[in-house]
C-alpha cells in the first residue's frame, strides 16, 4: 500500500497543518487549499506577464504599509516636488554659478510641465 504524505508548505506562516483530523489509512486530513498562496510563494507575487522590479527593500512590510496608507511613489514624489518648488522660488539667486542657476531653472521648468499635464482633463 502506498504511503500518504502530508502536504508540503511553501510559506513560513502558521497555517493549519495536516494534523487536524484523521481518515482511514491517511493520517491527518485538515489542509488549507489556497492556490494563490502557493502561486505567490513560488512566483514572487507576480500576477501578470509584465513585472516591474523596483528593487529590494530592507522592510517590505513597512514599505507596503506606507504605499497603502500614505500614498504611491508618484504621490510622495509629487509632494516632495511641490515643497521643493516653493523653496526653489524663494531661494536667493545672487552668487550662484551658472550651473546652479541652470539646475534651478530646469527643476522649475519640470514642475511647470508636471502642473500643465495634471491640469489636462483625464480620459478613462
């Protein structure tokens, strides 16, 4: 007679194991069947053919919480840009090199372009 094996766990979470009950000739039979958990543990949370890798994070749970509760990367960068735009407008320009003045003007031009794009009506 073939020996029955307990299900293999691909994650390190405390899910119910196969020790939850017994059936004739099989041992424990309680098992969580969640194909998405298996899929994400094997394929690294990739749900499409297109994958954008933003790099490794030292605290991925914290980063995910910030994205959920604070805002997307674009929103965070937008707010940083808005605050920096205020500082650039108020910054005294006397004594700055031509390269420094060009950098400030490039930033201001980029912020004007972003504001122009945001002002356009959105199409869905």
